C-alpha cells in the first residue's frame, strides 16, 4: 500500500509540473449504502441469510485535485481524497441453538485514500457560467478496517486478524456541476455525483461475509470544487 501511495504522489507531482495545470480543493457531502447484499442462507451459521436493514451512512470527504485542459472543452483530472465510512447493519436471523429469531447490529468502519482519474467536458453558457460533465474511475486504497462481527455472532471461531476487506477497490463515477469562472485561474463548481464499486470490497470469508461479497458500495451526494 505504501508503494501505491508513493507512486500516486509522484504522479501528482509530475502532473502539477506540467503547464496549465490547475490546483484545487474538493469537498463531498454524501450518503453511502450497501447494494445487493445476498439474502441467501449460504451457510447455517454466522448470520448468513439474515434479514438486513440499514440506514444510509452520511459523511464528508475532502480531497486535493489537479486539472489539466486538453482542449477547448475537455480536461483531465486526478487527485488524492480521504473517505471515511461507518455503516450500521441490523441483522435478524433464526438461531438454531436458541430456536428463536435473534438480531444484532453489525458495525463496519472503512477508511480509504481515493485516487480518481477523470475526464471533464465543459459546455460554456452566458457570462461566467458553464456546465461540466465528468466521468471516470476511482481507485480506493484501504487504510483502515474495523468491525464487531466476532462480538455479535454466537459461534466461537478463530477468524484471527486476517484482512476481511479488500485493500484496493475500483469505483466508476459520474457527476454534473455548474461552474463559475471568476478569472483566468479561480473558479467554483457545485454539483451532484454518484459512484459505485465494481469490484468486491470484502472477501468470501466466513458466515455473513459471504453475503456481503456480492454487495457493492453506492455513494451519492453533493460535490464542491474550488480551483486557485
């Protein structure tokens, strides 16, 4: 992971050294949820097949961004962002030992360094206003993982401290924003975005992790960018 971060920082430095590169700050206010959690009873233990209810995890994500124009309307963008997500999943399942329905809350904390590679298309309007359409892919590098799974299950198993969650996740994203160009360098963008994982964020481990394996993280929200 350190090697990946080092290479990323070197890329950002080289990107910044190029002519006509804009440096800016980004702030995302978003809601994050798991989509497509399997409801199948894959195994008869560890809350596999539990009925799941969840509330959206709301958070803020800051980032440093670089943008380079490659034409009158197109530009390339990259950066380095910090995304911290805390999820609460209420699990209800029939326990074969107690012969009754039991429920618990699974708390999951995941923190990522996010590196986007984006393409922007800008449509000028009247005055200082224009519209920006953006698409690309984010590489999410896991830097923190924590959950209480072993505390809520009834079975005693030696899961150990293995990496339950994937170190690298890929997530395409799209966004649409209004842009106000104040002068040759300073501009402000305000818009909406959506991003969804296309690779698993967890491994096929034990119990309920097998139900999480096909799930993907969906994030939608408001995005603010300011270029200096």
